[in-house]
C-alpha cells in the first residue's frame, strides 16, 4: 500500500446513480488512505436512526428526489468535524446541486483549502438501470456486489468478510432509478461545467471493467496526492 498522502486532499466523484462512485471510492480509500464520505450513506444512517433529519429525508429518498441542501449540509458538516477526515476525503454523492458546491467551497476556504480534484464518471443512462437493479452489499462489512457484474465467489457468502447477511437498497428499483437519473441530469450534471471552469475536472469513461476504471482513477488521484 502507498504511504499516506503528504497533503490531505479533497476529491469528488461525480456521476449518475449506478456509475460506480461507491465501488470506486472504497477502492481508492483502501489504496490511498483517504476517507470515503457518502452523503447517501449518512442519510440512510439518519433514516435508520430515526433522527429529525432522517424523518424529513425518508420520503424524498424513497421517491428518488434530492434531499434539501439544508439537511444534507448539516449532516455533512457534522461528519467533516470528525478526526479521520484530516487524512483527506473522497466525496461520493456530494455535492449534488450548485448550492451544495458553493457551500463546500466556502467550508473549505475557511480552512484555507479548495477542492483538489473532481472526477466525472461518464456512463450511458440506459445501462444504469441494469447496473442498479442487480446490486447488493454485505450487511456486515459493506462490500458492494452485483448479481451479474460482481458476484460473490461463493454464493451467499461475502468474499471479503465471510458474512452471509446481505442488503438491497429500497430505492434500487427501476422506477426510482429513473427519477434519480432525472434529478442527476437536472441538478447535478451542471456541476461538471462548474468544476471544469475551475480547472480541476477529469472525465473518465466508466462503462468498462471495474479494474480498468479503478486504474484510470488511481492515475488521477496519484497526481493529486503525490
Ligand atoms: P446515493 O446513495 O448517493 O445514491 O443517495 C441516495 C439518495 O440519498 C439520493 O437519491 C437522494 O435522495 C439522497 N442524497 C444523497 N446525497 C445527496 C445530496 N448530496 N443531496 C441531496 N440528496 C442526496
């Protein structure tokens, strides 16, 4: 494994649902010693814990819409105060609106920092419904799998930790995916130009094999964390 980066970095993975942000963020986390920060995971934890934010977010998430910036920013800021974030973060699923992108810039600039690198995972919408409807994760270690593209080595047993408990997300169904894709195009895709104008954007073709995409992303991250 590579040494920890000398400079803590802020990386963003942009892309529609199913583009592989979570899978790739976990692989980059292991390789570069960065911390994956997924607002979707934070929101799902808030829903499971029944917090006020979780109660407000639940129905929006089930319908495939975007949770309000206020709720998402409060949850993110909370997480950003934890000590492990100092290692550098890979933001997965955040920002998703221009308001969130501007709030992130303001948050980082208070600490004299800025977003270091944004990787746009470029995929075709049609393939995303198939990708999402087959995916599941280990209920214990969180490793991600797919019925067709990344099955467990032994059926029903997590390849990483040996657990036999698995989860499928409630919003990973064809109808909700279409809503999530349309929210992505309307509100999140404009951020590609926002970060391109700042000179921090790299586009990566994310339609191929997981390993090849990981390699392409690793080359980008290596430059930022060197
Ligand atoms: P994800 O796990 O990133 O696919 O997110 C699952 C759902 O959580 C999304 O469909 C949204 O409803 C909500 N969500 C996650 N991140 C955000 C965000 N940054 N802004 C608004 N809603 C979000």
